[in-house]
């Protein structure tokens, strides 16, 4: 699934399981961080641009779903993030949950355009090669199933934003979040007047 879907989904979990903005952000980031191993694509594109050669996505293909898509990374990321939390054990637990939710969602819906272009989860990487999990029924990354999941998560997040007065945008900027909430409430108020 896309990083934005992971962000919204993780924020929803964090918003109902934590009691303060800092812990909410930490739990949310735990559900997004696994995709940082996909930043090899940036290196590939820059390298291609600098050399003038066709981009083959070597680093992306080599490291995505390997460095940060297993239990070692889940443990390290969760321990690291919980160190900054107000309620450390609660955040540690929920970081582990959303990290693994990320893995489950990727296993469910991260296939490429071809039916053989499956994205496995190498659960013990980078320490051990096995176990490797994959599912032959994996949805396309741009498939209707992932779009439907995203729409459900996004709709729920908007509803919760209007109810509570903060949104997933807070993970990036509290100032931008305040503007986002203000705009959403303005739209809601205009629709209710009609």
C-alpha cells in the first residue's frame, strides 16, 4: 500500500490509542517508517540523471522490503520511538502493532502491474533470510482494493478530524494541521447551511 495510506491508517490507530499529540505522532511514524527503505529509488533516479543512463532502480529493488520490513526493524524502530514518548510502554506496544499492520498491508496489497510481480515480506531481514512471506493473491499497488481501503481510512480520518479538532496533518506540522482543520470545518458548516 502507499505510504500515505500507511500514514492515515497509523494515525487512526494512534488517535484512538494514545493520550497526547507527541505519542500520537510517534505511533503514526512507526507505521510509515518501514517505507524509508524505499528511498533507494531517489538514489537511483539521481544517479541516472547524473550519469545520463536509463534508470534501472537497482537500490530500490535491492533494499525495499528488506531493510525495514521485518521484526528486527520493528523492534529497533519501536524502541527508538518509544524513548521519546510520554507513555513509553503504551507507545512501544502500539508502535509494534502499527509497524506490523504496515507489513500486513504490504503483504495484502503491494503487487506490481504483472501477476508475478509480488512483493514478499522477508520477516527476519536484514539478520536472516527466512521466513519469507508472500501471497499469490496480492492486490496491485494501484488496484481498486487499495483505493477502496484508502477511501475508507481517509473518510474515517476526516470524520475523526471534524469530531476531535486535529488531523493526520499534525504529524508534519501543527500549524498546517490547524489550517487543515479550519478549512474542513468551514466546508462542513457551509454544507450544513444549505
